[in-house]
């Protein structure tokens, strides 16, 4: 019996380790290729570990994506902060100031979140041109903030729904109004929600390709993922360059994920609507 | 319910309830003071969503009925001409087939892998958080990065085929994305690599929500592990499976980044609808045809999402 149990436990670990190897395989390839010398980059040696730590690939990729890396920071950081702030107010209203039709409006927000962006690309470009925001960094930030409205409202709404209504009522008796309750009751306890939403928005916006591609047609202004895709298109044979570019593009979100995985997990569950 | 609550607490609405106010005033009573302020503060977001999502969708549908297939906008109404053109376009028809294949591959991989991983991780594993971190982390990586890595993994003369050859598993070698008929299935492998951890997280959260009493009761009734999952756990996970189906279905319709890196493949075997929409619109400048594909994508998504949100709404009201 115990032997059988031991065997079953062992089998579970072996299966899990195989899956872990599968999930790590693409990243293994990105990392080892980026650390090889140009001479070591050869299809037949593709899976082999590098002879040492070299930065040939990174050194070739970095000058071609560094400007875009900075663009991505300039886009992602303000867009994540602004959309989190908007989300916190909207979530506060959807959870604590329900009015006639607010649930319907909320459902319509969610519906908008699910629909594919391709469905609105042409009018988006026309509108941004009309507003003189097309092909500008401000324009991309603006678009990310708007498309972040549904998901951020959803996440903050579920968080604030956990705040007892008695507390809100107590604040009202104490004379706090709409903004007072937000400022003195909700904001001080909203740190975990802000962490979840900021990380979620940071990851989503950093990893965006489509919006950056459409709105920032200028390659100098393009975000990192657009630049990496361009590398993949131009350096078809020097694959250490594209792989290093991909690694550079993935690094910030991987670091955030490894450092703040707990909040990332919570975002995952909140983002599925059910959470 | 909310108004009764407010009336019991704050003074002014209490007076409104006592005074025989006119019906119109009472109807508007919910829109006074702080609640009016709340609506006011929310309104820019409502307007933004209404304009940037809903009116844009309508506008896309409108553009699909005009003549604008050129650099210069031309709003001459042509009826269903673009729709007829698109539905007799061979690349679009290939993309439709690819959508079915991708959805079949992507959804089944995500749901099966996600479920298996969640069940395995739920077995009180040492190092659970390490495994969880590994399985979910591809979701933190962009579609472009995923595409770059998998393009090399699935290159016929390199990557996985090389690995299979070196360990003597040559029968596993495959043309991957270069296959003109099933290339998109290779793309779905990359997509599922990225998304299955997310599905695992959903299932894991649901599994953790099932009380141990239930498992114990089933064990006392003589239920073995397989039957426990077959008759107790899987049925209890139905709502999660429903969520996973909707999310992965949406992911199948909108997939864009990974095919953008991998390319259209041979005879558009690895092409996705979103990529054709993009090329048609922003490279060929055939705006009306692009808008037609956009409209098709919106309609397909609406079929998936609207029932989902309606069911959620009913649940929330209960």
C-alpha cells in the first residue's frame, strides 16, 4: 500500500517535471542563444549550452531596440498609472454608488473588453488622426487608458465590493461625501488592489503589439514588441539577434512576474470575470 | 435596495420619502447629491467606452458597406458587395478554415493541459509554488516573444525536429507551420503554451473552492479517485470550464501576434483572420474589405460572449 502510494507520488512529480521542462523550453532556448558567441550560433548546436557567458547577441540587438525599449517605458508607466487611477474611481462607483442601470453599464463595459480590437482599428485610426494624436506617444497612452477602462473597473469593483457597506454608511453619517469616502476610506485600503491592477496593466501594455503597430507607424516611436517583430523580419538568418531582442523585450515583465507573482496571480483570477 | 439603504441612513432622502413629492421628483430622487456626483464622475468613462468601442464597432460595420477600397475615403454605399468579395476570397476562406483548426487545437490544449496541471498541482505537492510559477509565467511573456521562440522551435530543419532526431524519435518530426493544410495547428501549440497556465490558474482556484467534506463523503461512499473526479469534481468545475471555453474561444478569434511573427506559412496554412484584416487594411489600403473582416470577427465574438455575459448577469441578480 505504502509502496503503491510512493509510486503514485513519484509519478506525479515526474509528470510535473516533464511539464515544467516543456514550459521552460522556449525560454531556455532564448537565454542560451542570447549568451552565445556568433561563432557558436549554428543550427546543429541549437540546443547546446553556450561555452561561456557572452553577450554577442545582446550587443547586436540592444542598439536596434534600445530606443523602442525606452518608448515602451514612456508609454507603459503613465498608461498603467492613469488607467489604474481611473479604474479605482470607476470600481468604487460600480460597487458603492450603484444607480439605476449601473449594472447594465458594467456588463456593457465587460462586453467591450472581450471584443477583438481588430473590430475597431479603422475608426480608431480615423479618430486619432482627427484628434491629431495619430503616430504620437500621447495617442498610444490615450488608447491604452481607454481600453483599460473595463478591466480596471472590474478588478477594483470586485475588491471594493468586499468593503462592508456599514463602513460606507458610517462615513456618510460622519459627513463624508462621495469624494471623502473615496479619499479616506477606499484609497487607504486599496493598496493590494492597486498593486494587482498596476501589474496587470503594466504587463498588458508592455506586451501589446497591435495598438503600438497601428497607432505608431513610425519605427522610431514604436514600442519594444513592434521592434522585436521587425528584427525577426529583417534578421532572418542571424537568429541570435532576434532571440536576444525577444529576451530584452520579455525581461521587464518576467522580472515583475517573478518579484510580484502573488499579485499577478490575483489579477489573473480577477481578469477572468468570475473572480 | 440601494435607495432604501440610503433613506434609512441619510436625512435628506428620508424627508423626500415623507413629503408627498411629485412623481417626477421621486423618480429623480436617486439622482441627487452624491449619487448624481457619482454618475457625473463615471460619465467620461461611459462616453469613452460608448464612443471608442460601441460606436467604432458600428462604424466598422458601416465602412464594410461602402466603396472605400483605396487611399482616398469614399463613402459611396455598395450594399453587401464587400461581404460577397470577402466570402469568395480564397485567403479569407483559408482563414476561416484556419480559425476552426486553431480553435480546436488551442481550446483543447488549453483546457486539457490546464485541467491536468491544476489537478496535479492540487495533490499537496512539495514545491507547488515553483511549479505554479513555471506554468503561469508564459502568460507574462508577450505574443511576439512567444512567436520568436516558437518559430525557431518549429522550424523544420531546427528546433524540435532536431531534438527528436537526436533522441531517435524521428517519427515525431513534423513540417509544423510550413504545412499548407495544418500549419495553423503548430501556431496553436505556441498559443497554448502561452495561455494554458492561465486556464490552470482558473481550475486551481475552483478546485481549492471545493470543500474537503465532499471529497471525504465520496471516499466514504466507496468512490475511488477516478470516479471522484468523474462524478464529483468535473461536474462541479463546469462553470470554470464554461469560462475557459469562452476565454480560449475569444483568444482563437483574436489571435494576431504569434502568426505575425511566424508568417502566413505555405499557401496561408498558418495565417489568421486578424492578420489578413491587418494586411488588407494597412498594407493594401482596402479599408472596406478590412472593415468587413473586422465585422466578421466582431460577430463571431459576439456569439461567444453575449450568452456568457447574460448568464453571468442572471447569476449576479439571483
